[in-house]
């Protein structure tokens, strides 16, 4: 599956368009991560627990989007975009969307 954040796959021709596909996941913070984040806020540095959490969330959301595109018969997704939002205190959503297409 070709994945790109631009409107085409370089060197390929779009032969069919299936519309918008998306994937999302909502993740909550872990109490242990909150404690470590509080310490990092005092001393500074990367919040590695949150970085790992967001990386896993992006990967899961992207896989869900790809599965949706495959079910439609697409072999590529173009114009991919990511969005994040706070769902409730301590939980955030990662949302990814793009246009499912067939390229040759």
C-alpha cells in the first residue's frame, strides 16, 4: 500500500478513487506516566512515556485506515492528514484520514 501526504503517488497514475478513509484511536494516560511526567516538568526533558503512547496510537490509527482502504480495493492512500484532540480529561484521540485510490 502506497501512503503519502501529497495528492499523488510520484511516478504512478491514479486510475480509481474510492473516497475518504480514516482510522482513529482514543488513548488514556497511565497513572505511572503521569507521575513521571510530573517529575519531568520539574527537571525538564522529554516525556518518553507520552512519546511512546502517541507513537503507538498513530500506528494503530494508520493501520485501521489502511484496512478500510484495502476493503474498498485501494492500493494507495493520498493526501493523508493527522489530527489530535482531547476527548476527556486524561484521554486523547488520534485521527488520521486520506483519500483511498488505485494507482498503476
